[in-house]
C-alpha cells in the first residue's frame, strides 16, 4: 500500500460526502494530489482548521494503489499558517487566483520544486504585506514558463517587427501580431507589451507599476491564453473583477 509523507499546501477544499472534505494539495514531493479527509467538516474535528486553504502542512497520505485518483489524508500537522492571507478577503482572492493557476498547470503526482518554492515564497510575502497585481502577473508568467506555455511577446508573428502602437494577441499561435498586420482580436497597447517584456525578461524588473488599463489588458491576455491552451475555465478572474481591486 503506497504511503506518502510530505510537506503540502492546501490549494482548495470542497465538500465531499456528509462531513467529509476533498482537499486539493500541492505537495513538495509529488505535486498535486487530491485527498479525502474523513469528518473534517464536523465542528469537533481537530483537522477542520488545519486543512483550510493556504496552510503549510506536514501530511501523511495513503492509497490502495499508486494510480488511485483520490488518496486518503491520514495525518496532518501545521508547519506554518498564513493568518494575514486567510483573514483578508483581498489576499484570499489573490492567493486563490494563484492556487487556481497552479492547479490548472499541474498534473497529478508531478513533483515540481520550482512551483513549490514559488507558492511558498509568494504566500510568505503576501502574509507580510499587501499583494500587488504586478507580483501576481510575475507568478503567473513563471508558471507559464514552467509549463513551457508562455506566449511569445518579442516580435510580430507575421512581419517580425518589435515596435507597434498596438498589438493583437493571436490565441491559436500563442503570439502577438502588430497593428500593421492584423486588425482584430484581443488588442493591447504598446505600453502593456513593453511592461510585460520588462517584467518577464531574463532579469525581470522588480518595481514596475502598471496603469489600471495595462493591468486590465495583461489580465485579459493571460486569461485568454491560459483558457485557450489548457482548456480550463478559470473562476478567479471573475472573483477579482467582482471585488474590483
Ligand atoms: Zn507585423
């Protein structure tokens, strides 16, 4: 019977049968794993608080066979909690967006230490200070790179030009075309593309501040790109827009 002892962070928790819950964990040793937890939603359960999203845990999981889709969480202990994230609606929204992206890009049982470190470092940072959309975008970009799915922002897919007053994103190609070559699709100003190039280059600029319009354009670009290339319908952008950050 396979048993896994590992550090984990809860990405999401949803209701299972009766008072059971299904938790989606990102584990240090084995990437994404869905686990069931018996009776965790009862108020008397000692695991109720500890399995809520964004806690850093030590867990022991088991399954009857390795390929089992849902494992069983048998033991869990708290390593580190991020109280400032869990207690603030705005930070929950940012963290949920990051968690959703990690879930969309991670295959079950695929260990990825770069993603593990990104998640842990980001939660620690957002526990100390307010998240920014620029940080979220840089995290999203690193996830795209980790999955080999980043769009090509360097030049026009049609003519090779690097400068244009406006750009159009071409989902099927995962590329941009300049305004001289294409006149339809998702339009982005040159400022947004220049900022994104600087934020995601080999030596990313840490202190770029985007205008609200640039944030909006980049958010739509990333959302369109991810939904097109993963087939996953993301829920968190809607949540972020409703809260109007
Ligand atoms: Zn062009």
